[in-house]
């Protein structure tokens, strides 16, 4: 090969051709360094015929500089990159960047330098140095990471290096990971579990694409069931990827994995240190890393020999990425399985309607675990009608729920209260003039966080300290908190049950794997009586002593711009209910609502999952919604409101008129201001078979917009 076409990451430029020096070996998939003007860029060698570009004559080509010492990206991954770009109307360069950027620095030697404290005090102490010395106890990372961690400049840390207070440590990037042992500790499976596990194992051994829906009630032991095919893949020296929705879940998973396989798996998520990230990326590419558990971005890792893919809690919304390349990791996982020719297991107790429909139509093979492991029973669910059983003034827990909480505390059992709202109160207003605290960058209220004494926006992260007086009328001590957040519920519990040990579980309190692990340990060791938490607690936790679950406000999820509000509410309620009664003692669930007759609530009360899915299926069919029809959204945004509106109008004005394709809008998006950008939205509703992507590409491809305008396409959107 003496010419090479490069896919690089500057999306504005498109593919570029280069000359390959005679002594250089490249093949499709090679990761190379090339000149671009005065700079150097990293790119991936691609098959010319798959990446059209204007041909440049040989003599005009510049030469590639070097090939990076990583295995070439395999064709299976290159096809996945192409498919993802095509399906989600994203630039192929943006998808390729997700694949490589996640590898961190690809260049350079197999060692990196990190720094750690030596214990020596610097000769000259400054306030900044003192801050750094305090913050960096027990830490080891690159200078840049340490600086970020300690919130000091890199210069401060370099000063500490010069003074001998920080020392360099050479880290071997290619040191091997311990190997999981497929036979370390084999559990005895129940008959149901064994049947399912055998079917999976057979599929792994067949080395063919096979999508499965593992549909098992909460507590049925789905994890144990997919650990068996995982062991089978290990015996075949194949790699396995397990996707989990939340890093808070990883710690519990790691321990279970270690109990079964003797060593923890390789972890992949966005907060890894650069040395860890690089080590993992390289070991995954070389095939050394056998089992990887990760967040959705792990889906684009360069596995050398994949044998099995698992998506646990596959219904979770966090598998949907809502910025950059807007993909759904659950669906891309199935495609990756297809390209790699390996089985894919989607596991859930509350599958998405789309997944159930795929099973119904025979595309996915559905395997069921209808009962809990070890004879535990499903909890009893009752409804508390808040319009009749009212909480006391200024309180949120009804008398019946309070009574049950007291009862559990007396019996030494655990309770969980669920409210999907971080902070103390969702709205703060002035009693005197009615002023409301709003985010300057978003169409959203600022949420009061009492623990951190902050008013903060949950969309852009904007924060201020609550002022002593109203910014509008200047009245002192006039601000009142409206409505409950989890912090407020935790306060209420502390007032009602002063002796109870209460744990608050939100992304504010459980913001690192270590904190998540500490929480799980405390809960298991029964150092916690009442857990108060957001959606974080609905997921995957297994606390055998937990016998009461109270849903503070079941109506919350039914508001807002969520296209799957009913399904999401059902899933959340069923998942949080599923935390109760997982041990020997039976569980009870109390759901507070103002709409006891809503189909979702009624189905939950009756424990009738089929009834809910049947009703939801009908509603979706009537609306032409997924899985019966398709949705896509075009979101136009700009920092300038008029510019955004104009651009949206221009798009609306050139809308294609096609049979069976309905185009709604433009209209202000439900979040009409987000992170300082004004947003308009067009919504496309079409038949399943319609080529929505082609329609959108043809439509938008014709248009030009001012610099400041961003046009994003969201295929199969969740919300806006
Ligand atoms: P699910 O994910 O289906 O809600 P889990 O996989 O968390 O359920 O399993 C529930 C509990 O039952 C866990 O504590 C798990 O360790 C235990 N368990 C499941 N299957 C077995 C088994 N075959 N042997 C021993 N313990 C099991
Ligand atoms: Zn904001």
C-alpha cells in the first residue's frame, strides 16, 4: 500500500489522502500520525472505497509520519463506527474520535510518570502548598490530574516537586492484569437459572451473533445466570464486556465478580486516571484484559477477541447519550454483537417496550426467570392516596407511611424512601414579592442544596450561595423552600424518628466508587436504618434486611418532556419496589400518589406487569410511537435567541412533504434555554420502515447556517 486514506478527527475537513513511505507498514485500521499544515494529526487508515473523497494525484501527497504502536482497529469495529455514524446521523469523524480519544495518549513509551507525596515538608510553606499537601494524601496521579484534584495550579505542584515534597513514580502501563479464573467458585444454580445459563453458554460456544432478552424479576439472580456464559467465554480465551448503567453500581458488582472469579474485572468509566485509562485501553486492544465492566463508552473499546456482550439493567435511560454523538448504548451493543458475531444479553426486570417487541417478533430470544432466588417472595404493593391520607402541614410523608417506618425501626429492619429529586427543595421563592430563583443559563429553577449551602442548576451546574435577602425586593429572611427534595425528606425522617440512622443516597453524596462502596458496606452491616435516595437507589442494590420501600411521590415522573414518561415511571417504581424483601423477610411497598387510578399506578398496585405493558402498547400503537413508529428530533440551538429561531424556521420552511412522515414544529424545545443556548425543536414521526436518516440527511444537507448555530439530530430520542 503506497497511498492511505485517513479518517481523522477534524470533522470539518473530511477524509485526507497521504503517501505511505516505503519502509512503513500500514493496513486498514492502522492508527497513524500525519502532517496537516504545520501541525500533526492522528488518524485511522480506512478502506478507500468506503470513505469517498476527492482523489489527489500521487505527487501532491504528503507522507505519513509514523504508525502508532497499537494494534490496527479491526474491521468489525470499523464497521461499527460506520454504522453508528450512519444510523445516528453523526459525523463518522466524531464516532472515530470516541473510539480513539477514549484511549488517551496513544503515543509514547509503555511507562508514564505519576507523582505522590514523600512525607517531607517543603522548606517554604505557602497557603496553596498547604492546600495541596492536605488534599493529596494517599493520591498518586499525573501532575495535571493532581492539580485538578487539589484545585491548585500545576505550578504549585511543580514547586512541591522541586522542594522534594512530591516525588515521581514510574508506572508501567503494560503490566498485566490478573486473570479471572472461570472455575474459581462455581455457585449452585437453581433449575430455572441453570436452564437459562445453559442456553447462553451454548450460544457463546457457537461463536455466532445471538441477541437475548433476559427477562427476570428483581432478585431472580440474573447476574449469576450470565456469569456462566462469561466463564465459558474465558475458557475459550475470549473477552467479555459487561455494560452497567451507573458507576455507583460497579463496586457491588466488582465484589460479586471477585467472589465468583477470584479477581476483579477491568473497569472502564469516564473518571479513570489517565494511566489507568491507557493501561486498560492497551490491554483491551491486545486481548490481555479479559473481562471489562464499564459505562456506555466502553462499547467503543477495541476488543481483540470479543466472545460475549452483556448489558445489565438494559432498560436504563443512562445508556442513552444525549450530547455529542447521540447514541443508545443498548442498541449499539446489539449491533456490535452483530458485527463481531457474538451473543448479546440484555438483562432487565422491566425491559423497554422496544426490547419486548423485538422478543415478541422473534428477533431477540427471550429467556425468563419468573421467581426470586432462594424462595424470597415478591413484595406486597399498596397505594396511599394523598388526596385522602394527607401528610401533616409542611410534611411529605403520610401517617400510614410514618407508622410503617416506625414499625421497621422497632423490628430492626431497614426502610428505603424514594424521591427522584436531588437537593432540599426544587424551588426557592420570596415570601414578600414572589421572586423565584432561576438559572441564568437554562429555563429551570435553581434547586436548594442545604448540605452544601448552594442554589444550583441541575442542567448546567450553575451555582450560587443563597443570599441573606431577596435580590428583587431586598427583604431579609424572606426566602422559602417550596416542595421536597431528598435532603428535606431526610430531615423529616430525622424529626419523626430521631434515633434512626439515616443515609442520604444521591449523586451528590455518592459521587465516587469509594463512597458508593462505603455506603453498600454500611447498609449490609446494618449501620443504616433508613435510606433516603434518588433514582440511584432503584438500581441493582441487594440489601436482605430491607423490608419497607416508600415512594414519596409517584406522580413526579409523569410530568415533563419525556416521551416515555409512563414506561419510565413504571420501571422506576418496579425497580425500587424490587429492593424490598430480597432476603428471608417479606417486603412491603407503599406508593404515595394523587392519581391512584392512573394505569401505571393501578398496574403496580395489582402487581400486574402484563397489564401495564398491554396498556402502554396500545397507547404507543395509537400514537405511532416506538416500537410501532419512529421518532427523530432536530434540535437547533444558538446563544442568540433570534438566530436560533431563524435557523429553526429555515429548516421548517424546507421540510420535505412525504407520505406517512409527519413533521411537527419548529417550536421552542421543552428546555428552551439550556447551558446558555436557546433551543428550538422539530419532531419527526414516521412509519417504522421509513428511512428517517436519509430523509433528514437530504433535508439538512441542503442548508447552511450561521457560525453560532448548532443543529443536532437525535434518532430515537428519549426526551428533549
Ligand atoms: P437480580 O439482578 O436478578 O435482581 P441478583 O443477581 O442481584 O438478582 O441476585 C439476587 C441475590 O441472590 C444476590 O444476592 C445473589 O448473590 C443471590 N443469588 C442469585 N443466584 C444465586 C445462586 N445460584 N447461588 C447463590 N446465591 C445466588
Ligand atoms: Zn442552568
